[in-house]
C-alpha cells in the first residue's frame, strides 16, 4: 500500500515531533516578524484570521441543522 504525498509528510512529522520544540500562535507570529516580508505576511495572517472569524460567526448564525 503506497502512501500519498501528504500522508507521507504527516507520518514523518508525527515520528519527528519533539514536544520541547512546540510553539504556540504567539511564537509563530513572532517568527513571521523576523522574515523579509514581515509586515505583508503579518497582514495576510491577520486578514485570514478575521475572515475565518466572520465565516465562523455566519456559519453559527445561519447554518441549518
């Protein structure tokens, strides 16, 4: 049975996972701030988080169960 590309990467990530190196959202955003595309990358992340919040609110409000 052959694994697909993403299954292979998830399996490799699970095997190599080190809990001591795990970061939260704060540390991840701070690492984005150290890249050459600093302001644009943070703006893109902020816009996506805002849009996800709007989607979640609309889904909770108007979704038919």
